C-alpha cells in the first residue's frame, strides 16, 4: 500500500511498509555508525600526523641552530639570521622579512606569518650573538592537505560501501520476517477456508434448534444467543477470506462502480442507522461521471461496509454518516465521515490492528470481525492507500484512495 499524506491527514502504514521502513532505518543506522567510526579514525590519523610533523620541524630547527656558525648555505626552505653583540644583523641569501623580526625577538619557538606564508622560527642566545633559524611551512601544509583529501576520499568511499553493505544486510535480516508474514497470511486464508463449512453447518443447526416450539423460554434465549455467536464467528471467517481473495485471487477482479457500491452499502445499513436516529447519505460529484475501479467487488464492498459500520458505532443520535465519492487525477476516492466522537489522527494506526476497537461507541453494538484491519488489507491489495483525519469531539474521516480503472 502506498503511503502518501494528504491535506494534513494521517496515512496508515501497512505491515509490508513497516518492514520496509524498518529495513531502511536499520540500513541508515548501520551506515551512520560506520561513518562515525571512519570519521573518528580519520581525525585521529590527521591529528597524529600533525603532531609528528610538528616534532620533526622542531627537531630540524634545533639541529640547524646547533650547527650554524654563519649565514651561508642554509638548508632548503630555511633562512638563518645572526645578530652580533654590537647589533649588526647578518642574513642568509633570500631570507624572508620575518627573519629579522625573529632574530630581534624573544628566544624560543615562534610561529610567524608574512606574505600569506606561514613560518616556524627558533631563536637562541649563543656566545657569538643571537641566532634565528626560520623554516617555510608550506611543504608541510601541502602534505597535510593531501592527507586530508585522501582521508576525505576514503571517508566517502567507505560511507558508500558501508551504506551498500548495510542495505544488503538489512534486507537479508528482514527477509525471514517478510516470509513469515506471507506464511501467516496463507495460513489464515487456508484455515478460514476450512472453518467456513463447519461454521455454516453449526449455524444452520443452531437456527433449526431455535425454531423448535417445544422449548422453554430459557432454552430459546440461549439458542438465539448461540445463533448470534455463530453468525458473528462466520462474519470473522468471511472477512479473512475476503482479505485473502483480494490479495491472492486476481482472477476475481472486475470493473466496479464506486457510487453504485456505496449506494448498496447505504441501503444495507439504513435500517440499523435509522433505529439509532443516525442519518446516512451518499454524495458524488456529478461532473465526474461514473467513477470506476478494477478490483474484487465483494472485498471492496466489505471494506466500505467496515468503514461505515465503524462510523455508525461512533456516531451519536441525530448525527450523520456521509459517503462521498469523487476523483482526483488518476485516483478514485471514497470518503466516509461522521460527526461523532472523533479521533486523533496521530493515534489512528492502532485502530487498524486486528480486533482493535476505539473508544466512543455510541450505537450500542459491539463490532465483530477484523474491521478496519480488513480495510487496510483490501486497499493494499488494490494498490491503494488510506488517509485518516478528524479531531476529538468533531468526528472522523476515513478516505480510501484507489487507482481509476484503465480504459478498455
């Protein structure tokens, strides 16, 4: 079933969608964890390399200072300055401007910057005067930049590989769950099919016993209750079979007029709605013409019936349940709305669990069957989706979105 929010309404995720979402979340979490590890390793390597370079630079400066007795022929990338006791300063060839500043400044290591170039200087006092050695840090900085680019490339490649591995592993991890879900559905279909015949026989026998005239009032009441119970149990089995047929029996697909289908549902519940003082109406956009979909008609009818039954159970006397049929682009929409107890859309998902019932029943009838869970199963099987809207005390709206039938 597709999941698309519409106009602030809440889309109801299916079990298959939840499995896919779980796989995506697991893949993202695994990829992020691996990415964090790679980033941490990269930071550690970069910091360690920077510290090693700093020690190497300091060692080179101290070695040159210790061996320098004049300013001639400094090592490549270095400059030497000697300040004599009388104040005269000797500079090595091509010495940068910061060399003079270094030799006239305090002793020790110093970082300097001039003409967009960074330098490191070491200044010491010796018997022959003050000596300063300057080293150009550009080659070292370029080396760190190359290391940083290499780490970044490795990070991107590692993240891509981690994401791919995480996706594959997460899909493999949830595949047994998907297989188990499909096996469960097939088991429900098979079990429901096997239960239908004996339940029909049991219901018939209970009806025959209840019609006997030689029964006392207590026995007749108990048998009437047994008839109602067997009918309710048969409804549950029929619901399960309809959900299974919508998913596994594509040969039963036929062209269905949604307006006509909603009129049939309205007629079937009109008497019950009237007995509770509840109005029920069907509206359709006359400009849309016939709104047709391809599907298993009994399953679609039972799905719409379940939505109407749910609305009646939460409507109050004097209220109205409305079935609206319209189309938007390539979608047909059936909206069942009421003016009853209402709901919070963010809590709507729990209503679509099997045998779940919300609060606010007002019609005095406890619903049987799988109810809204059946709606989700049927809509999913027809490549549709459901949105839910409403507010507490202001009614609820359930909208079924189905693909418009293709032209023949």
